[in-house]
């Protein structure tokens, strides 16, 4: 599996029927997909730190990021900021936490 891409493909298979998620694409920092969440766009990013010689069967630490698209006016007025109480964030967090293969989820 390609780390980052596989996480986004798994997520798409988990919620793809409920929300439109694009196929993962690569960026220099990892992989990303876009999700349309109730008319608002979010970018989902995923990567994992893995070096040559590491055991792919061992536990890995993943970085999963969520970026909420906001208009210029929303940014200017400080509106619609992303937070842990954001519906999309809360939903994705619950999906990750409910999977038995994921040991822990923390938010920063």
C-alpha cells in the first residue's frame, strides 16, 4: 500500500455513499482528497512517516489533516473557522475512533 493514499481510499469506502469524496491525489507532503460536506468543501490530507527498512506490519503513526475552504470575506471577518466542534471534523473523528484497527486518535 502507498501510505496516505490507502487511508484516504479506506475513508472513501467508509463514507463515499454519504458524501462525495474525490480520488486521492499526491502532493509533495502526502496525499489529499476533497470532500463536499453539506455544500462546503474540505481538503483531507494524509501521510505517514515510514523509512526504508521499517517494518510495514508494525504500528505506524499517521497524520490526517482537514482544511476547510473559506471565502475571502469569511477569512476577513473571522467566520466559519474550523474547530473540533465542526460537523465534518466530528464525523471524521468518530469514523477513525470507531475503527478497531486504529489505536488512538488525537487532535491538535
